[in-house]
C-alpha cells in the first residue's frame, strides 16, 4: 500500500471509532488487539499528524475504562463459575491468584493488571465476584485506563516521530514494539508470581 494512502485513512473519522471498539472488546476478549490499535494510531498521529495524539488518548482511555468496568459487572452478576471456560484448571488458578492479590493490595493489582491482558481479565472478573467496593475499583480503574492509554499512544508516537517520512514503517514497528513490550511484561509478571509462590512455600 503506498504511503500516501495512509493520510486519508488516518484523517477519516472511523479510525478513532475502530480504536474505541477494539479497546473495549479487548477488555473481554484478550485476543482482540486493543493495545496494537492504540499504538498504531499513536504512530500515525506522529508520522502524519492525524488523528490528533490527544484524541487517541481521549478515545482509548474511556474505552479501556468501560471495558474493565463491564468485566467487573459481569463478575459481580454471574460469578466465576457460570461458563464452562471459567472452570478450566488454568483459569481457576488465575482466579485464585487474582483473589489473593486483591485481598492484599486492591489498588496495586487493579492498576498493574490493566497492562497485562490475561491478568486484566482475571482481576476484573474476580474483583466483581468478590464484591470489591465499586467506588474504589472504578476510581483505580479510571486512573489505570488513562495511564495505559497514554503509555500505549506514546510508544507509537515515539516511533512515528523517529520515522516521520515512513508512516507505514512507523506503524509496523510500533505494532512490533507493542507486542514485544507486552511479552516482556508477561514474562516479568510470571517470574514475580513464581518467586512469591516459592517464598510463601
């Protein structure tokens, strides 16, 4: 695709709607690339000037908040055993882990889980199922969603700023960076969890 085609695509109003939709659904279906959409939009913003950088953050943050709040509501209304996938061994372990972490530091785990896709789902559902205070949960979620949206957008914008004359390369590299950083966060989080489990043992 010629680089010139990216300008009318990024200028179109639909791109922010797509970002909102992907981020919202990503909170419930972790295979949906919400992070990648935000990072790519940030790269387009820096490389082509559109969509506006602040608009990307302004769309991604409430989408993340709404998705996480919906996940919390599902956990509160139906619990953690209603659907078959919830009763799988690995999923039960994730819920148990989330329950223990919420019991010892609600604000910390809700905030950090926003940056880790699978942990985010487990924590948000468990927070609802264990009746974590809605006011407390939503206030932390609002801060976490804003920080996450800014973080993802800035990653893309930084790469787009380095490659202003190559918007396609900027988008591709920003997506690769988002995947790499996400994988690194997953690895670090898994190691910390295993270390804490060994210390408790």
